[in-house]
């Protein structure tokens, strides 16, 4: 099971104004914020951009590491999580776009669009694609910390 939540370190800026963020699993993901609320929002956006960039390049998506004391957990935004699940399932199974398209009875362009983080995709389409590979998305709800 893959949990789309990554640990991030929030560190004070050297000038004492604001915080900067580092994701140990995604070294390219660096951002900051003016206060704690802004930093959380910026961190979520930064995480999404880092993962979207890796998907667009066909890159490796690391599993989230175990959080260390003082780190904050940042969720992959809801719009991106299903696309990430599809991307990871395809890589895990070694299934190229063309093979998934064949299994779904659609063109390869449709699969490319499903994986494109900048395009909206109906969740039912991604569910069908995951089912074609023997996978499913499970949504859980937890109390906020």
C-alpha cells in the first residue's frame, strides 16, 4: 500500500522571517512561507509540482520515508493523488501507455491525458485504468492533528 503523504522539514529562515521547507525524499522540492499556515500551503503546492514534474519526465517517484521528529506530513493534493497512483501502478507492472490503452479499448492519447497532471481526468476513468491492472484506490479519513 502506498500512502501519498511525504515528510517535510520546516526550518526558520536565517533572517528570522518565515520558514523554508525541504522534502528529504524529493531534493528538488524546496519552498518557504511567511508563517506556519502559509508554509503548509506552499509545501503542498511544492510537493505537487515536484511529483508532477517527475511524472511528466517519466522519472522515479520515491516512497515516502518515515517521518522524523519535528517533521510535518504533507499530503499529495487530491487532484494529483489518483494520477500518481496510476503512474506508480504502470511502473510497478511495467505496463507502457500503449498496453494500458489496449486493455481499456482507448487510444494511447487518452492514457497520456490521464497521466498528465495539468489535465482534469474523471476519477472513474482512473479507477477503470487501475482495475485493468489489478489495483484500486482506497480512500481513508482520519482526524486532523
